[in-house]
C-alpha cells in the first residue's frame, strides 16, 4: 500500500512543476486558457486526494475488522502464541495505516497552500 500511495502522491510532489508548466508564459497566453488549465489541475489534485483518502480509510476499516476478530479469538485461546503474533502484526499494520492518514493530511495541506 505504501508503494501505491507513493505513486499516487506524484501529483502532490510535482505541484510546483505542474503549476509552472500549466500557467503559460507571455508568448503562449493566447494559445492556452490558463483558467481552464488551472481548473483541470485543481480537479486532478482534488481527485487524487479523494482517491488516496478513500484507499487509506478502506485499509484502516479492513485491518480494524481483522484486529477485532483476532482479539476475540485471543480471548478464547489466550495461550496461542501464533495468534498473538498475528494480532501484533495486524495492530502494527493498523497503526501504520493511521499514520498514513496523518501523512496524507500534511501532503494535502502542502499542495493546497502551493496552489492557493
């Protein structure tokens, strides 16, 4: 999932470059509609943010369900070491996904500040 998010964050990582190539220079002002181009960039950025947030929240939801199930199983069989190991692994994964949601917020804020 982290690799997927990294690829999906390319538009945010290149926002300054995108703005520089989107807004025409004086010689190209008549050939390109800067308002329309900026609108397209805005919509593209908004779509990317929405898609990433949806993916992260979906992963959090799925992982939370797995953690809940494993906790219930652990209560029934507290001495099962393999179950405990799997529970810890899923809890770590859940914390990572929650951290990614925080990272996403920072990335989004940075991009919107640049675009403003």
